[in-house]
C-alpha cells in the first residue's frame, strides 16, 4: 500500500519542486493550473504509465481474466455459466474445505493477536526484552515451507521422533508407565487361549493337578526380562500352569507345546476365576510357571487380565484426521506470534505514559490499567494485526500443504490449496480453479478495504 | 532435412566420407584420416537433436551414456535437457511456443494421449514401428498409441509387482519367501507371531496403495478386466473390484499385520516406510517397486543380502506383473529423431542401457543376462516371463484427477480403505462416483 502511494509522490516531487509535501492523494488528474503548479495531464500520464502498465499486466488483467475463465469448463472452450460456482458449494469435499477456512479465520487471528499482545506487554517489563523479542520473532525469518517441515516432525506420531508426543508420553509415563508385555497375544487357533476384552482366558476350565498351558506370541524374545529362563511345565497336585512365549527363534517349535528353546514369561498376573468371580491371584515365576496355594478343589478358568498387556500411552495422533487443523493452526501461531508481538510492542511504546501513570495514581489495579487504558489505546494497532492475520489465514497454503500427510489432506484442505490442486495438481480444471480464486478474492476483499481505509484515515 | 544434409556435406569435407549418401553402404570410403575406425557409415553426421526427460543424477548420466553410444554410431549430436519433476509443465510452454525438443520422454501414457490430441506428436516412421513389433508385446505398442496411430516407444520400465523383505526378520521367524497368496498370509502371521509386524505401509503416499490394489486386481480379475477397469469400461462397483478389495483387506485389515496400526501407516510417506523396515528394523515386508532398492541401501541394508524381494504372489489366477515406465515420443519431424527412437526401441540400444545400473527394459529381446547384478537379472526375467499378461500401472493410465492427486480419487479412497476396511461397498461407490467425474462418462 505504502509503496503505491510513494510512487506518484516521488515522481511529482521530481517533476516540479512546488508539489513537494502536498497531500498524498494522487492529484495529477485535477491540475489547478498549468505551469509551476504541476505537470500537465499528459505529462502526468507518462509518469504514471510504468506503474499503470505493471499494475494492469500483473494485477488487473489476471483478475479480469480469472473472472472470465471461471465461467468456462476445464478445457476453456465451453461456456458453463455459474456451474463452477455451484460446484464449489455442492461438492462435499469443497464444503469441508470451506469449513476449515472458517475455523482458521475464527480461531487463528484471535489467538495470534492475543498471544502477541501478551508477549508485548510482558516483554515491556523484563530486562532482556530485546533478546526475548528476537527469539520470538525468529520464526518469521524461516520460510513457511521450512516451518511446515519442522512441524511435520514435531507432530510425528512416534515419540522417538515427534517432540510433541515425546513430551506428552514422558509426562504420561510418570503417572502410568507400561507394564508387562504389550503386544503379546494368544495364537489364532482353537487350541490356544481365547482373547476376551483384552484379557487372555483358557478355553477349558482347569482342575487341580491338571496344569494349564497359556502360550502367547507376538512378542520379540529380546523384550523378555533378563531373568526369564526356559519355560517349565508345572507338575504337582495344586491348580497351576505355565505362561510362556510359544515362539522358538528361527521357527520350528511345536505350536501349543513347551519346547526346549522357549522361555517363560515372568511377572504375569494370573487370576483363577470360578463362575465369573476371581477366587485367587498369583504371579508367574522366572520360568513362567504359577501355582495357586490353598485353592479349594473345583473347576477354574485361568485368566491373564488386560493389565498384563497394556501398552504405554502412545501419544496423540496430531496428524490424524481429527486434530490436523488445530495442529496446523499451532504451527501458524508459532510463525506469526512474533510478528504480532513486534507490531504491538511498537504500538505499546507509543502510548502516552502519563495516562497510565494517572490511572495508577487514581488507584487502578494493573489489570484495570491493562483493560481500560492499554487495550483501548492500542486498539488501532490490534485491529491492523488482526485484519492482517485474517488475510493471512484466508490465504494459508504452504503450512497445510507440507504438514498434513497425503492421507489427511482432504480433512486439512483449505481454499487456496484446493484452488492450486484443482488447477494444476492433476485435475487441470482451471475453470473451477479460477472460480475458487475469485471466491477467495471476494472473501479477502472486505478486509483489504478495511485495511486501506485505515491507512487513509491515518494519513489524513 | 535439406539443411541437415547440407550441414553433413560441410562436415564431410575434411574427412571424405559418404555422409550425404545416407543409406548407401557400398561407399564407406575409408578416409585417410584417423576417422576410419567407424564400422558403418555415420548416416547422421552433422544432425543435432535435443532430448528432454525428467532424469537427473545417475539416471541422467546413464541415459547420456546411451545417447553417446547412439552418437558414436550415427554421428549425430544429441543434447540432453532435464525437464524437472513435472514434465508436463516443462513441455507445455515449449510446445505452445513452437520450440519443442526433438524427442521427449514422458513419464505417463496419459501425456501421450494429451499431446496427440493437441497434434504435438509426430507419428512413428515405419522402421521404428517395425522395431517395436519385433521387440515389444502389442500391449506396449497400444500404450504408446492414440487413435490408432503409434507415437511412442516405452523405453524404461519400473517393476511394481514386488514384495521386499528383510531377510533377518524372515530368518528369526523361520519363514520362507511365500509363493502364493495363502502362503503369504501364513508367512505374515508367523512373522507377526514372532513379534515383528509383517508389513510397513506407506499410507500417506497414495500411489503405493494403488500399486498394491493393481497387483491384487490384475491377479484376481485377470488382464482383460484390468484393461476394462483402466479405461473405466466396467464400473468400480463391479464384483471383481469387491473381490480384490476383500483380498487386500486380508493383509491391510489385520491390526497385527500393519506396523503401528493404520493411523501410523497413513502418516508414513514413501521412503520413510522403507526406512522403518531396513533402517529401524521394525517391520519385515514392504510392498513396492524395484526402486525400493535405492532407499533400502540408503537405510544401510545390503540389497540382495538383507534386502531381498519375491514376486508379488498371485492372489487369483494370474501371476501379476505391473510395470510403470517412460515413453519416448517425437515432437519434431526429423530423420534424426526417428533414428534415435528406432535405436532406443532396438535390442541393441536396450542392451547398452541394460548394462548400466538402475535400469530395466520392457524390451523382450534384451536378454536378462545383460544386466549387471543378479537382482536386476531376476527382475528382468519376471518381465520377460510374464509376456502378454504384463500390464501398465492402472492409476497412471487414469486421468490424474482420479489416479494421481493427493486427497482425491483413488488415492483418497484407498487411504480411507486402509483406515477402515469394513465398508467395501461404500468405498466402491465413492470410487465409482469420482471415476465418473474424472472420465466424464
């Protein structure tokens, strides 16, 4: 905006010195008088010509051509009327796209402005304000593409790679760490124990003197604790049995039988269940064997409760279909909060100190000062930041493109990205793409006008 | 043509050769100079050609070696231009501007149709067609054709019917490379029982899922149905598609078969899923093409020792061999261009290329023994053996809005299928409605 108003000013100034410092409104079309007052209209036109040609070729013509193109089909030779526009509002995936843009516009600018404001107010009070601001502003220096790549890694599901999940899981592990053997399960055959609600249960009731066999698989042998030894069958009068890893390394072991090279699973909780009620609980030894002491004679079902197999909390699926848009908005805030902070801090520095002092002397609390004095005085700057952010969120493209994995692109889609994808990313339907770009233009336009009006008013 | 000949005369002045004589072999005129080593007449002395392809790095070096062999043989001067990843975006403006390269190598058959419609392609000369008839199955000829006119030669193939496995993981579980669908399932189950998830899927890269589907479909439905579905002559709601998806669900739908479960698989992009098998050693198998070898060796695995493959087992009647590949077309009418295409289509040109690493020829007269490593020899042999039932990657034959765009068409709905394989009918209906839109019929 400022560039454009600078242009004519400069040329006018060079042309005749008298016009220097005049109002910034372009005047050449209404010359008061010929001569020393300014250039002739023809002369002015010459000076304006380079700018007009550039603007015409690079802004006006593309817009007009896009409008024209949006009424044609993908090949560009059949007039289809408003079909492309109706397609935007009838296609289900397009509606998701528009919904996503709405979420963006409602949430992102407010968060960015608020966080920027908080940072700006707080940094006013600290000693190393410049250093802090520099750090918060740093993400602005990174290209959006690179920020996207960074956050793609941050949000990685695997806690060994993704920082976000690494933090969450390590906090989670403090309270509830994984125990036992996550992933271990019975084989899929009729002789193997059954899986009921995550617990492993013998299919037949067991009586005393009749050892229960609970073979499990699906666990790497090297994940067994170091004290695990070769599995052993239980011989004896009581109710007992063996829980062991029924997989001989290299294969070849007999299914459902304890082989010489198969190890027991120590530390597994075993319950003896009779008619749905737990009658006894015990734990397996290093060779996987267990016995229940003092259990009355009768039929018991052996149950290994689910707690033996619960995996530790694997973290949040940031890049899954439900959280993808909030996750990308998080990255957006990281990039833009610094920008908002710098602008707001500049506004803050310009607030007259005496107003704040007066309020404090009158006994206002810091919160009241902030609410009633600082924010109202800052409001012009806040509106500029807010509107700029709205325009930025409407145009958001690269972050979504890079962060969302291919499989959730439809759930993360935004208008700008859809426009590119429809026109160039395979579909080649530049008619629909043009319609989308015009739709986007219509959405951005009101905010552009608000911004321009503000600039005008401020200049007057 | 005239100009080329005139140039040839000028060039021939110093060394008195019969360049302008062209086809006349009776006049090789052994020059007094050192140039006499040429075995035959250099028929294209002084002709310059430009070839555009997307290859860079080693692939470019290897292709330039083939071009060099052609230059040495004919005397023509060939320059190489790299189009970058998006060949269409490079060629489009050059065609519109009236200054296309003499020969372009297109990564998708769809582009052949597109440029043929724009009348940008030159039909192949009869000698080139004869060469194609001699060396290629009719299916490849048809792929390079539009409206009954032959325009292109398939010069480089990618073998997409492979399952790569990590040999130590198979040893640990005590399984052998499976030979049919049933043994694949038991092998996968055994590997899962040993504590290693059998498959690492690259769900975030939709094309890997279409490749898997194509193999299962070609195998269960047969080549005829495959052709029909490729052209959308049968709907995606067809029973044959249901069968293929059900088969596919036998491996993608089982929780312990998929590394990290479907949600992790759907966030994993192509080379990352290879790293998970060969670098992090978390899974045992990966279903993708020959080019997995490059990523596997980057992850530190030795191809042929740790990283091995077996042909995609047949899930139905047909042994599936699905290929991807690049098609060379002429964009300018010139004798040199046709001569180069003929050379590329010949067993001779194919053999020069085949001696270099990273290349597979769809040419059935390039013997498997030509290839430098046992791995590629084995790959080439499967292509030759498959003969008539070899098929081209179906998603690359489809309009790209359906078969090649993130978040759309086949990619999207196969990803949805990986996420939740229960609603096969619903997936088929959505595929059909997208296909109808893309084919406009």
